[in-house]
C-alpha cells in the first residue's frame, strides 16, 4: 500500500512538472534586432521648426538600437480598437521636459468632461510657468540645494492648481513669438545660469530672485493672465478652476507601488523630479496597483501614469512590451519591479495619460495618450500618431506611479495609517 501510494505520488508530481514545463514552453521566445538610427519627428519636425542651427543635433548616422522584434506579433494597431474615455487630441510638448504638465493637464481635461460634459482645452504652460516660480522659491529657501530643472511630477499640477488655478489654452498657449513649437532650451539655460550666480554670490534675496525668474519666463513664454473670459464672463484662474471646470484637487490621489517602504502607508517618491519632497503617495502592493488600473479605466475614469520609457521593448511602431529575454511574463512581480527601480533601469522618465483599454489573449492592453516625440514617428496621417499601446506586463514592470480619482481608491483608504514613511 505504501509503495503504491509513493508510486502514485511520484506519478502525480511528474504530471504536475510536465504541465508546468509545457506551460512555460508554450510562451513565445521573443527575438531582438539591431535597428539603424533614423531621424524621426523630433529631428524632422520639432528641431527643423526651430530657427537655431546650433540646436539641430543628430546622433551619428551609424548609431544602432537594440530593440525587440515585433514582427508577426498579435498587437494593437489603432486607437479605434480600444474602449476609451473622452480626451482632447494629443499635443506635442516640443523641445521641452514638461511631459508631467502635458499629461496631467490632459487628465484634468478628461475629468472636466466626465464631471460637466464640457470640452475644455487647458493651458499646459500656465502650470509650467508657476512651477518654475515655485522651484525658484524652493531654490532660495534651501540655499541652492533644491533641484531646478524641467522635470516634475503629476501631482505638481494639483499643487499649482490649488495655489494659482488654471486657465484655458487659448488665454495662455505659451508660445514664443510666431514659432508654434515649444522650445525651452534657452529659457531653462538662462534661468539655471542666473540661479547659479545667485548661489555663487550668496545673493538670497527672494523677491529679487523671483522677479528675475518671472522676467525670463515672461520673455520666453509670456505673462500669465490674472483674469480670463469664459462664456462672456470674467474669472480669476482660481475661480475658473472651481466654478467652470468644477475641479476639486482634494478628489485626486497619487498611488505608487514600491517595496522600499511598507505597503498601506504614505511615502515620499524619492526621485529628483519630486523636488518639493512630496510624501503623500499611497503605497500599495503591486497586485492592488494593477487592480486599481483595471477597475479605474473600466469605470470610465482615466489615469495619469509615470514611469520608464527606455526599454528595448518600448516603441515598436508605438507598441510597448516586455520581451521574454528580458523577463518572462510569469516572473514579473514586485521583486523584479523593485530590482529595476533600485538599479536605475526603471526611472521616472516620462508622464503619460492612460485613456483606454482592450483585452487580448487574456490580458489587457492600454491606450496611452502621449506628448513626446517618439509616439509621433509614425507620421501625422497615421491613427497611432500621439498614442502608445502598452501591454499589461509593461505597465506592471515599468510604470511606477499613477493619479486617480478618490472614488476609485475609497475602498482602500481605511487600510492606511496616518503615518507617512
């Protein structure tokens, strides 16, 4: 009887191992290729639209990229394949590092439509203007230790809206002169050089510093309006936010999933772009993080996302996947995610706007509205222009933080203590 039991157990174990082996063997083995560098939308449209030959720098013609080969894969090809929320058309951020404002402004435009039915295009550069002012204040307060650069995080828009309000795009497009392409290279260099001299000379007069920074901003992107007209009525930017847009910044939460701090506590996202050291991020387990994304987009809400866009499986004709030779799908978990964050291969490269989903072969794909140049390399006549198609695995491994409406987070709120790590 004992021998029969052991024989049966061994046979059962063998069958389980065979099933497990077959399940892994059935996973496709992705391939990689070297792709020749070809100038794209950034070089051919953005930089050629800027009248500055010194800025038209291109990588060497012999440069090659090691990329996943997506040939023959069953992947999305058009935004029309997705179930989507309303959103304005994608707009290019040009030669700037302001994806955080473009993506999150797009998010709040979608929220305005969801809440009020209005189709309003908001000014991205109004937010950028005041963020630079706040960064300059932080630079003075910390005596030059605070980061002053183009990047920021999605929740900076929430902070700026609370303090300064928002305005329609038509009231403050933020272009310099007649060139309708954003180019902040000279502006940022001028502000950084000025602040470096402030630090060198120990000239910490805040009023003078802010006045100088504003004068530089006014020259390059214009003076932000104190009053705007909407439907023949005048509003301050704060009143426009509350009375027209009907946005309450207390209704939005920022969610993250990292192992370095305890789950179900609030934590600081320790990256340079979080220059004001915001510690309000709600840290949740990865499975919960992914469930929030699935639930939120299916309920008709959109999502801001922030994460890494420098992978070999990123942007293959606007498709973004995780190759099996990087890490097989079954092994993408919180450990793989944290490992990449700690070794720097996952960073907060880029902010984007998740606006749709579709199910394919048992997993989600997400439609991502983008302001960067890479999503525009397919050409303006292509349906994919200004969009990416993210596989569920790519989001799980490479997207670090999201912004969602508190309605989608309410069931989790009771699990958080008042402690902030």
